[in-house]
C-alpha cells in the first residue's frame, strides 16, 4: 500500500488546486464571521463583566497590557475566544476565577459545535479529514495553509 504524506501530496498540487483550497477556507472563515461564530456571546459576557466593574477598555489596557482595540473586537464578537494567557489577565482585571472564564468559553464553543452552525460547502469534509490526521500531518497541513496564504497575499499585491 502506498503511503504518501501530506507534505509530499502538497508538493504535487498545482497552483489551481491551491487556489481552490484557499477559496474553500476563505468561504469557511467568512461564514464563521457572518454567522457570529467567533465568540459573540462570550464577548458580550466579557463586556458585561467590564461594565459591572465600571472599567473602560483603556482601564483594562493599562491594568493588564491588553490592547483596548483587541478587547473591543472580542467584546463585539469580531475575534474568537482569546488565549488562556489573555483570559488569565482578564480574570485578574475583573476579579473572577479563571475557571469561570474558561467555563463560559467552553460552553460557547461546545454549543456552537453541537449546533453544527458552520454550513460552508465542504467544511464538514475538511474538518472530519483534519480530525483523522496524525499530528505530523496536521502540522504539515497547517504549513500548507500558511503557504497558500502567503501566495494569495503576493498575488493580491500584483
């Protein structure tokens, strides 16, 4: 049985195949933003914590060195749920246990996953395929997507 790794498979892809995959992923990302799947409810929750404490975005920025623009984007649902490092800073600023923030974040992510809210074509196929890959192949796929992104940026500059 022939076992070709993703890295080798990618090297055989022509530019047209790379463009098709990039368009699929761009459509997936667009549907996530359009459907509000980037953490809107969690962002609203964070905003309510901040408002309850009568803190401004700039107050949090000064206290915890989190960009006020970034925090504003999270609160509006334009950014996904932040990293654990950022959640830790927010928990400190708002005086709540980190477990409370991670629980809320997990609830939102689980709800979204259970609702199968992502309806972009081929998304389920891509996600299912990714989940079944070995870790080394997942890393190779990530590198491939980064390569596609770079290629797309270069072509857009022309």
